[in-house]
C-alpha cells in the first residue's frame, strides 16, 4: 500500500473518493476551511496544466481523509 499511497490523483478523482463535489473541495482549499469537519488534503501540484487549474493530490492523503469523513458519518 505504501507505493500506492504515493500515487498522484487529480481533483476529480480526489473529490469522488471523498464523497464531495469538486467545487466543494476547491472552495475548501481556496478559503483554507475544513472539508466536512477536517482539513482538506494539500495538493502536491496546484495551478499546472494548460488552463492553470490542474491539482494533483497524494492518494494516501486523500484516502486518510476519506476514512476520517466516513467515520464521522457512521
């Protein structure tokens, strides 16, 4: 799992794994606010790509947060 946790995923996949809308994740990052009661994962890459809106996250960080969010909603 360690190698897998270092894989990079985009904002769309990160939002899917977290069970939130892309706009909700982007807003939490932009405003520096919590996402469902927890700090959002920090992007490894932000503002890349041809449009300057690409964000990449470490899969392990996203999965850790997804687990926390899931525990809160049990």
